[in-house]
């Protein structure tokens, strides 16, 4: 080999060596960069754990030596940085022999994860015991060889929540004890109407345990006669979140159905959304039996009175015809006969209402429906009223002519009742306005407006109840038994119509009843 050839080979080796040096230098730079990045990531990870509000610590070995504890958990312990490298039970001797030690041993020996919620733990801080409540997880930690080396502790301080839950449970316990002492049957349902609690009075009545009754659909204890009413409640009141009352026959453990008054109230949040329902059911069986006796008595008395009263009216009319000749004695007698006749008419009207009341209660009120001119019926009712009340001024506004298919006598009864009330409760202003109008394409409305005393909002809720009379200083001034509006409402409902009331105390009232139009 020549000298030049040898130099050429050396130059090639030198170049190759430079390339290798450059390669290793680049690798070293990348390795150094990776180390810096890894160090930075580990640092960020530790900072994240240290600054976390969660309580985190890593315990190594069977002595549970503290390898790492973040700021949050050291604050709860009331300790500083000096805890690192020390056994947990040495740092927190108050945990020795407590359930916490048992939980740690269980995880270290089995490798299974352990969770607890609202676990009470006492720590000694500055010589004083402080009670905490924690949600925590103990999780086994392994090395690269899969060997269990310690336990990771992940916890959350839930002391405020736990204390609040304890108060809620205490209040719930007191509520249960209170309602269980009550004689009324109390139940609680969720927002969907699904019952979640019955008090002891309910359980005693049906002869079942709480779980047995909750597994039963409560409608099973309701008499089949009330099926339609129950369906109406679920379709109308529950979706609207409205309170309601209903009378139902409920089945007892003996199989007897007893009458109850059920009052249901919606419990709502600040946004008006229903959270739950509370129901109170009171047995009214004795009251119902007394009502039946009363109705039977009224029916009997009404029937017994009707014949003699009708005879009295006939004799009065006979005497009136006999006094037709004008003389001084007859002039004196006629006004008294007229007053007697008016009182007999009042008595006949009252007896008729009592009989109607009995028919309604026995579901025996029959309707004789015929087609007739509603406008003409209103006019005739006004003529009858004005004949006996000549001081009254009644204006009728016809928006159109309307034909209806209904019981003419019953609708006239409703009309006369509204007019009589308008006059009765308007002692200072005898002006009444009547409007006959088309309410919608399927119904006609009749509005009777007076300018009298008016009805309070509280009383408006009850005026269609049987025997209800408005309370107040003038309640004894006006005659009546509180039957007329009840009968009117029943009659209109049986015609598939409705009654609406608008009123303001001191300004008068508006009564509107509607009837289906005769589509033929």
C-alpha cells in the first residue's frame, strides 16, 4: 500500500468517526431534552397534586410510611412538611385501634380497593379533638414488578354536607314520629305522584307493613266507583301542580269501604316546580251516614208537605176568586191574601228545591231535553221576575238568536235562580244586565251582571257547595238555605255546560252559564 492510499483510508475513518460523534452528540442532546421535559412533567404533576383541594397521600410498606402528602391533607391533619418519611400512626396516634387502621390493613393485605362515605374521623389539632367527615378511597399501589408496595389515599372533606344530612335525617325521623302519632292517614308521594311513605294510621287501616303497602298500587284500595275521578286527578291536577280535595271510599283491612275526605297539597321549590305531594285522608263515614239520614228526612218531609201546601194554595186562589166583588171588606182582605199566596209560593219553591236535592243525591234527576229558543226563554224569565219585582230594571242584549237542546224547565230554573240572587244581593242598585252571546263555535253563554254587594274571593270557592251561605254581618238578612246555586251548577253540568263567576266586593257579580249549541 502506498503512502497516499494509507492517508486516504485514515481520512475516511476520520470522517466516519466524526459522523458517529455527531450522531451520539445529537442523541445526548435529545436525551437531555427528554429528561428536562420528563422532570418538568413530574414537577407539574406534583404541583397539581399539592394544590388540589382533594386530600391525597401515598403510604408505603406495612407501617404505612408517608411518602407523600399534599397540602390539603396536611392542613386537615394539622401537620407540616415534617410528616414525610414517618409512619402514619406515629404522625396521627389518635387513629391507632380505630376502624381507619383496620381499613388500611385490609387493603394492604388483600390488594382490594376500599371506599367509605361520610366516615367520621377524629383528629387531634393543637391538643383538641376535631371531628371530620370524609368520603375516601384506599387503593393498593404496585411497583414495576407488580409487587404491592403501598396504599394511595384519595379523600374529600365532606363535614358540612354530613352534618347537614344528619340534620335532615333527624328532621325526617321527627316528622315520621309526628305523623305516626296523628289519627289522620298521611302519605307522601314524589313529584310523579308515586307514594314513598305511609304513616302508621294508613298501615293500621289496610293491615299491611310499609314495604307491603308501597309494593301495592294505592288505587287498589279505592272503590271502583271512583275510577273516573282518579283518572281525572292524574290527567288534570298532577300535571298542573294544583292542590285538590276529593271524597273517596277506601277499602279497609276488613274489606269494608269507608268514606274519606282526601286533601292533597303540592310541595314546590322556589321555582314553582313540584318536589312532592302530601296527602291527608280523614274518615267521614259517620258524617256521610248522617247526611244520608238528613237527605232521607228532607225527602220525606218535602213529599209530606207538598200535598197540603198545594191544597192551601188552591184554597187561597178559591178565596181570591170569591172576593172578586169590589167592596170595602174585599179591598182590605185582598192584600193579605196576596201576601199569604206569596209565602205559599216561597214554600212550594223551597219544597221543590229540597226534592231536586234528593233526586240529585240519588242520581235520579231526569232531563227532558227538547229543542227551544234560548233567547225567548231568557225573555220570559225576565218578564216573570219583573212582574213580581217592578222596581227592577233589566236590560237584555242579544248578540244573536240561539237554539239549544236542553231541558227547558230546568234551564228556566237556573235563569230564575240567578236573577233572584242578583236582585236579593243588590239592595241599593236594582239594575241588572243580561247578555246572550256565542262563546265559541260549539257553545252559547248567558251572562247575568248585577251591581250589588259582590262576593269575596274566599267565598267564591264555595258558593256552589250544598247549603253554603256567605258569611258576614248580613248573612241573616237574606233568605235561603244555600241550595239554589248548588242545584243550578248540577243542572248545567248535566247539560255538559259550565258556570263561571266574576265578582268584586262592593261592585257586584257576574254569573255566566254556558250550554252546547244545537248543531242541527
